[in-house]
C-alpha cells in the first residue's frame, strides 16, 4: 500500500497495520432520513442506537460502516461545479437498470446521465445525488 505526498511516494509506516477505515460519515441536515435512504439502497438495517444527531447502518460485514451526522448548516455539493463535493461513494451493482430504478424510487436524483439506462448501455457508471445532495455513483 503506498500513496503520494508532496515530497514523493509515501511508504507504509510501522503503524499502518494498526490503522483501518472503520466508518464513512456523511454530514446532512436529517440523519434519520438519509439513513433510511441508504438502508433501502444498500439493504442494510439502520442501527437502533442512533439519535437525532447521528445514525448509522449496521454494515454488510466488510468492516466499513456508513453513518450520517447532523450538520445544521449543511450545504449540499453542486455537481459537477459549484459547492465542492468532498467525497462521493462508488456503489457496485450487478444490474444497472434495477439499481437505477431502486435508487430513484428511494429519492435519488440522476445527475449524469439523467435519462433511464438503456438495456445495452456501455457506460460502466452513472452519477446520482442522494436526498441530501451528496453525489454517488452506481458502477458495474
């Protein structure tokens, strides 16, 4: 595992094995609502230990959880230009048309392309905004 720093390639340090990604947290105005959206999209239950300021999904066994934190002054990113998206999720799907239909049914807004997927669509990804405005991609 290596990355890049301003000074060149970064090599794993002695503590790199002790650090792992545990949770991806999305700021949003309504954690309950966004948790329900992603629970429906990913087929994961919402953890019952949440509150009005923090909700999370119980996970899929991968060791990485998805959580939602209240941000009173949340400004949704504007894709592709405008308020910056500081991250986006790439979600892997088998059936693009079925995943598209489910995402839209749950409240996602198609960004690129906006039209429904064609059965023979060669493009391997599509961009959406979740109900709080965060961009995410459905990828084959």
